[in-house]
C-alpha cells in the first residue's frame, strides 16, 4: 500500500473518531468555537483532512481525553 493512501486512511479514521467524541458529548460543530477552532477548520478535521500533532493535542484537550486513547489501534 502506498504511503499516502495509508496516511489518508489514518486521517479519515481520525476524523471519524473526532466526530464520535463530539457526538458522545452532545456537541454540535459550532461548539468547537469555544475551544479555539473555527467551524470550517473543524469540519475539515472531521472530513479527514491531514493535520498536525498540535491540532491532535488540541482536539484531545477539548474532549478531555488522552491522545493515546484517540490513536489507540489506529496504526
């Protein structure tokens, strides 16, 4: 499998996990504004757009969870 295809799959799965965390907390996408994200940027994250480790840490902080928990079983 080509690297970019593998990475694309990982970011798609991260986006799905972010969405699941948001819905579990009964949040709508507009609620992420209170945590320093623009709605558009967050929509892109949930859609699987590649992003930095800093963003991953910010998402984990927003949902009060560990980065390790978000990444568990991903790779």
